[in-house]
C-alpha cells in the first residue's frame, strides 16, 4: 500500500532549464523509511478541494502529521481518513474561532490554504477578493504565532491578489520571508501537460513546460517555445492550446453547471506541489516547480516562474525562460492587468492593516484577525 506510486508520475525524464536538470516530482507516495517527517496543515480541509487533497496527502510518506482545519465540521473527514492504513496521523480542528486555526497550525512545516469561496459562472477570480481576503489575513496572523517558519501555499483564489495580501500581513507581523510564500499555479502546468500530450499523442508525464505570469486569464502564459519534448504544432495550435489552458477554469465551471469550480484536478495539483515543497524541505536536489512568488524577474513584485525548492523554501528563482516574439508580446500584454491586481491587493491589505491592530498586537492574532475581518465587512 505504502509503495503504490501514481502511475503517471513513474516515468522520469530529464529536461534542461537554465543548466539545471529538472528532476521530476516522482515517487511521491514512496515508502518514507529513513526520511524526515513533516506536519502539513490543510486550511479548508472540508471543502471540494480540501477533502481529496487531504486524501492524497494521507498517502504521502513524508507527512507524519496531517492536520485538517475548516469552519465547517472536519471530524467526519478526519475519522474517515484515519482508517486508511498509512502511518500519517490525522488531527482535526473546526469552527469559526481563530484559536482553532492557531492550534491547527502549531509547528506546521507546510500550510496549504484551500479555504474560501469558489467562482461562479461569469465571475473573474479577482471578484473573489472581498470574500476570500480575510482568510489570507487570518492565516497569516495565525501563522505568525504558530509556525512562523512554515511554507505557506495558497490555493484559494484570487491567487494573484491573496499572495500579495498575505505578504503585507506577514510583514506587519514581522515574520515575512518571501522564500516561503507561494501561490499554487501547478494546475496551469498540469493542464498544459495534459492538453499538449493529447495533441501530440504522448504520455502527459513526458511533457515539461514552464507556465509563467499569474493565475487568471491571459496572465497564465504557457511557454511553448520551452516545451519538452519540442511542441510539434504550428502557430495556430499554440494559440488555440494557450487559450484553452487560460480558460480551463471556465471550462470546468461550465461543465459542473453551478456545482462549483475545479476540485479534483486542483487536489491533484496542490498535493503534487505540497510534495515538491516537502522534497525541498527534505533537501532533495533539483526540485523545480512553477509557482507565483515574490519576484524581481519583471517589474512586478510577484510573478510565477519555475523556482528551485530547498530546505528554506525558494533556493533560486529560475527566472524568465528566453521568450520568442509572440511570447514576449503576450508577457507585455499581461503585465498591466497583473500589476493592477497586485497594486489593488497591496492597497487593500495596507488599508486593513492601518485600521486594525494587526501590526501592533504581538501574540494577539485572535484580536488581530477579527479586527481585520471587521474592516473588510
Ligand atoms: N489555485 C487554483 O488553481 C485553484 C483551483 C481551483 C479552485 N481554487 C480556489 O480554491 C478555493 C476553494 O475551492 P473549493 O472548490 O474547494 O470550495 P468549497 O466551497 O468546496 O470549499 C471551501 C471550504 O473552505 C471552508 N472555509 C471557508 N472559509 C473558511 C475559513 N475562514 N477558514 C477555514 N475554512 C474556511 C468552507 O467551509 C469550505 O469547506 C476557491 O477560492 C477556488 O477559487 C483555486
Ligand atoms: O477557475 C476557477 O475559478 C478555479 C481555478 O482557478 C481554476 O483554474 O480551475
């Protein structure tokens, strides 16, 4: 049971990116004999993503403590998972009180946030900021008390805005480390691999492609000129597949017809990304994944590129791959939109921080987070 390896991840290939051999994020369910053990807390563990994500993490041999947190009851999910015969212990916290969140995060190595509202048809991801910003604020406050050195990975939308908001709150709490804060864009990479593999009639696990920018519409830029193996389509195919990758979230929302947005594919993608963080913590070499992070590769303060992961988070930002003319134009086209989202997020965070006691109240994240929520209400 412990040795079962997800079939699609078995095949290891080598790709060259900036001189570093990309080692695939493979064998993620392997037996962890002799490896370190980590605590991972899933915030929003009762949700459409949270439950299957927790199921996948229960099978990760690097995790010995899987802690679930949600506003809604998590006891049932935790009890159910706890019957699975892997050695990972499952703990749970539930309810609206910030103390529960603080306790759930105690000494976590990785915190993955999948809490909050999903989009409905016709909404943009940025439309979710009013509903979901307080979650980023509350988690950042709680982390500053419970696990200031943890890796913090946001699944919750809008990724383009919540990561800058969390950065402002972590700064205000005096615990910001840009190397440990991530927006999870893995689903864009997963989709790119899948659609390209379908087009080229090959196994998706053979495909490598950097996806840069952010996580919404045309801020999602798959860099086809760096696809490995070389993409065999013509320009029209690149344009059509790029559009499909950018609009794939809408494709799922339409297909689910009112029952939410992507959950299962995102659970896969976020479990894969959490495993990459754990492999980095475990000091494995050449763990490289795309993520939306603090960045100086463009003029924007946050941008998704492939990053090399290590025991302290980001070891190295692999930077922008060399772009062809069309990709360069697409990059320039996205920057104003992404920049506006980031600036709006920073303004919102700074407004709430100014009106609340988050920065001043040392050790009082309960009051801080409630006061932040009150400012947004
Ligand atoms: N990054 C990506 O690629 C990606 C992909 C898919 C979905 N998402 C986003 O993930 C988020 C979750 O989506 P979902 O489909 O699982 O939604 P869902 O409604 O099924 O689940 C959300 C869960 O969060 C819980 N929750 C809400 N507020 C909370 C809080 N303050 N603290 C703890 N728990 C809280 C809810 O009780 C619920 O169980 C959405 O914002 C969605 O847009 C991101
Ligand atoms: O589309 C959404 O709102 C959810 C997610 O960001 C996705 O890309 O599927």
